[in-house]
C-alpha cells in the first residue's frame, strides 16, 4: 500500500492516446444488415450462484496468500502515510479485503462485477505508482494470475449457459463489459489530442479508434461480421501501445485489456473449441507466435543448467510467467512473457544455444 510520490496529473494524462477518429462508414449491402444487434433485454451473462461464489472465494484466499497481496489487503491509509495526493488521483479506492467482504455478502450479481472490483485494485496501483515501482509490479503480477484463473471460470460459465444469443449480440455484451472494466477508463471516448497537446499523435497513430466509436458502429449495424468488430476493438489497444510504449502505464493496461478481449472473443467465435491446435492470437506489444516458436527451438538446445538460469532471469522481471509445479519444479509460460523480458531472455538464450551436431 505504501507508494512513492506519483507523477503529476499532467504527466499521467499527457500520454493518453488510445482512440479517436472513426473511419468512413461502410455502405451496407442490404436493409437486413441494419437489424438491431443489441442483446436481448433482461439477459444476465454469467450470474453468480452458490457454486460460483465458493470458487471465487477460494481463488481470492489463494491470491491473498501471495506475497504481493500484502500491499493491497486493506484500504490505503493515505492520511497516516502522508500521501496527500492519493484522494486527488484515486477516485474509487478499493482493496482485496473489501472485495472479499462483498463477495461473502452476495454483493455481486455477475462474475464480471466481482472481476471489475478486483481490477479496480490493480488500476489504482497502476495510476498512483510508477511502472518501475514494486507496487506497480506487484499489481501486474496479481493481475496476470487473476485473469488466468478468471478465464477458467468464464469457460465453465459459458459451457453451462442455456441462453441462445447470436454472435453479434454476444459482441455487444462483450463490448459493454469492456466499457465497464475499470481499466478501460482511458479508452471509452476519443482523445482530444489537440486539447492535450499531443501534437505528434496523428503522425504516430494512423487510424485512431475508441470503444465509444465501436459502440456507435455496432448499434448502427456497420460491422458485417464479428471479426470486423474485433478488428476495431483491437485497434484501440494497438494504438495505445504504439503511442505510449509497452512499458508505460497505458501500454501495460492496454496489454491487459487486449488479453481479456481476445479470450472473451474466442468464446464468442468458438475458435478455441473448434480448433484446439490453433495458437493464441498475436497480441499487440507482445511476442508473436513465430517469435515464441523460435524461442522454443532455441531452448531445446540449452543445457539443464542454462535452462535453470533462464528461469531465474524470468523470475527477476516477470514473475507472473513462472508457475510452480510441485516442490522442486517450475515452468515458464511463454504466453505471459512481456516483450522486454522476452527480448532479454531471447538474447541470452541465443548466446548460450549450442548448434546441434549433424548425425552421420
């Protein structure tokens, strides 16, 4: 909970750049394409029940046992700690203890409601602390762990649903959830780059986009397919990372949102279920499938001692990518390696890799 002095508000918002201009509207081929694609009224996606509440409670207890969770277990006592800027920057304080209490009192209606309170904890840490601080890094580690487990809950809930919605209706539900996600605060409306003094914004970002513009296009039935819709949403995250860098607060947040969106969208298209051998879609600002494949090939040439050393390198800068498997074994989840860590480890592994001797 303790935090170093935060950057000034002007610095925080100077990097805002995930959005903007909607491309020219496409002409629809038929009147049928203009049907209202909004979700059926009264439909509740992934509602809480006793079984789900118990799973979430167990997951919270596990998460709070992590060493990083000590910083977020209780409300920040900013007066006692002399953090006078805290209430100026953090408009919605949240902590794991409060979330846990709400969960036991059946406060949440949907799985996403609970998830968003958890994300609010990480968001506040991201806002108030510099990206290289221990508090920012701790929040990122916990966020990665949380989202990974949440995916299991989402898949179980999706498999159990009996409500029939078409793909575009589910896209609308997904977009609403993305807009309600606390981390999406900076991506819901076009950024006024002129007012913010971002004079180079349009030089860097060729096609601005934001979630509000996506919503308008969806309501007007301007998307011919779910993939068209997904392309615009992904553009929001790509623009943010391209303009701000992967390591910036906005880059980190955009990367998290990109992961959330892609896994939820995969459930809509059923691509993961229809083609289990299909690699995870490339995420903006993260290693591509081809880069990860090359990394795997290089790792097969490393000695056991080199592999152990490589795991140590990953643990130093990207703890969320290292998973404990038993008492003496750990594994590195390459899909969770951020770009900086991946490049560092890739360079080291390449220097250590020994060429395989040809047989015969």
